[in-house]
C-alpha cells in the first residue's frame, strides 16, 4: 500500500517535472497527470506559498512554471 506522504511526494515531483518543460495551466496539468483540477490547484497553491512555482497570467489563463 502506498502511504499518503509518498503519493503527495510523487505528485509534487510530477508537477515540477511537467512545468520544467513549459508553463502549464491547472487544467493542462490535471489532464497530463490524470488528477482532479481541485487537487492540482491545492498542490500549486502550497507550492506557490513555499516558492517552488510562480504563476503568470490571470484567471483561466494562469500558467505555472518552476521558480528560478
């Protein structure tokens, strides 16, 4: 059985890997990672607070990329 912590770590790594290629919207990330948009939004909100990702654009056009 996969622990909740290891699942969260895997999703975190998958998001960073996906946005390293190009900035993506929440919808694009959700589709690419086969996750619910609300779940992806939660991860991105946390990752933004801790400085791992940056957002550009507004509303549905907001794209997330890895912080430098």
